[in-house]
C-alpha cells in the first residue's frame, strides 16, 4: 500500500514534468542543438580527404552508371550492398556534392522521426494519451533521443542506410495494417533489395498466414534485383556473383574478416567471442544456431500473443522483429542500433505514461538498459550489448503478454 502511494506520487510528478512547457522547450532545444551538431560533423567528414561511408554510395552509383563494377571502385570504403541500391542511387549521385549530403541527412532524420511517431501513435490509445495531447510525448521522446546519441551519431554522421531501411519496414507495416498487399509488398521488397535484414518480416507474414504478401514480395524483389539489367545487361549477374561470394557466402564460409576482439551484440558474435574455436571450425553452424535460437524466441512470443490482436498490440510484436535484426545479424555493427530506437521509445513511453506499467520493475529495467547500453559502448569485450538487447526483447514480450491479458479480459467483460 505504501509503495503504491509512492509510485502514484512519482507517476504524477513525472507526468507533470512531461507537461511542463519549459521542460518541453528545453528538451526540444537540446535535441535541435544535437541535430545541428551532427550536420556539422557530416560536412566535416564529407570534405575530409578519405571521405566517409555515405560517399561510397555516390562513388559506386557513378561507377555503375559507367558500366563498371560498383564493388571495385578503389575507394577506401567498400560498397557492401546489392547492385540494386547503387542502381536506384544513380540519379542522386549527380546532385551537387554539397547538396546531396544535406538531403540524405535530412531524409534520414525524417525517416527515423516518422517511423517512431507512426508506431507511437499506434500505442498511444493504450497509454491513455489522446492525439490532441501529443505534446505530452515531446519530453520523453527527446530524452530517449539524447540517451541514444552515441548510436544515432554513428548513423547520421556516417550517412548510413539504416534509417532508410527502418522507414521502408514501417511503411510495409503501415500498409499491411490497411490490408494493402501491393504497396506493403513493394516497401518490404525495396528494403530486402537494399539490405537483406528485412527478410525477417517474411517470418512475420508466415506466422499470420499472409501468403499473398509473401508471394508478392518475392515477385517484386525479383523485379527490383534484376532491374539493373536494363543498364548493365549480362554484367549484372557477374556483379551479383561478386556480392554473394564476397559478402554473403564469405560470412558463412569464413572467408570474410571477423573482428574477434569485440563482441558487439548478435548471438553469433556472442558465441564466436566465448567459443572462438567453434566459430573457426564452422562459422555456418554458429550462424544457423544463432538464427534458430532467435526464431525460437520469436516463435515463443508469437505463440504467447496468439489471439486476434489490435494494432496497438501488434506494434509491439513488430518491434520484436526489429530488435531481432540486431540479434541475428552475422555482422554486428554499431550503426545497426537504429533498428531498436522505436522499441526504446515505445517502452519508455509505456513505463512512464501508462500507470499499469509504472512499477519498480520497469524503473529498474530502464536504468539497466541505459547502464548496459553505455557500458557496451565503452567496453566492447563483454556481453553488455547482448544483455541490453535481451532486456529490450524481454520488456517487449512482457508488454505483449500483459496487453493480451487486458484484451482478453476486456472481451470477456463485453460478453458478460
């Protein structure tokens, strides 16, 4: 009873702080300063002699436009995406150099913000926040942005493609909720053809027996992957062979380089760090084992939430798949953290704006997430990244199960 009163008081104080106009302005200004600082860093990297990651897209797209191999440009940073991405990037590669960096940065920022807000709006009704009270989420979302600055900086300053991929997956989910097969499949196909990670959402569709979406995605993916044939003719197959041999089979067979000094965050890297002999003996077996473990985790969550779900519950399941990308990725890289940004934002909102979830456990989980996130950033020779991702995965699962029970109880009450 006493603890309940303390939590009630704390909950009211925190929400009063969220509603405070001065706090909203201060947090908004802090985020704006960070965004501007990131932009300065973008141009610093863009004009340094060695360039940076984003310039790889420009160099490889121009090489492809000239009929050359986008993977053998001689540029310091390697192009590691399917040919399709370089193909569709060709028009953007000839935009003035100073402008394309700003446009890509602005689009990436928009893509992340739109993706987070779309998912937030799906769960807002369950958190007791109405659309007209949207200002209430400014402070908590800005707080999450500031906490995650290290991984966001890595994404935006280096011009990575993860915000684009996140946006495409969210657009797929948006049209999936509307029951629009063609646009949903087009967005999912585009994500898969730029970066293979969205393939995990085929599992999402199979669990829901949405076979038409799967077939449409396969059809559109084939068209997109083969579209560079219009420019390159038969050379496109040689370039795809280069990509598959060097970046896909190389990861599986062991010919690709692996940084064994740092663990990062995927299950396969966790195994390789603690059992290097096993990883050296059969990298393919370790990767397949990691995939099986994560698929079992996803299957358990899907089974636990196996009832007709409302969009606000399905949004949590969608985030399970986003976080799973980090756990299954055979090549863990810090900028992949973009895929967990929506989950972190939703869980923080849920913990501090829905009284049912404002508990000592949620407070402890929030603190543990922040602690392990920063320890993992500083000390990469330990399991800290894996731990904080498992905290995210567990917290998402907890919300799904609890919301499922609330939905069942609501349905039972209506029947009575």
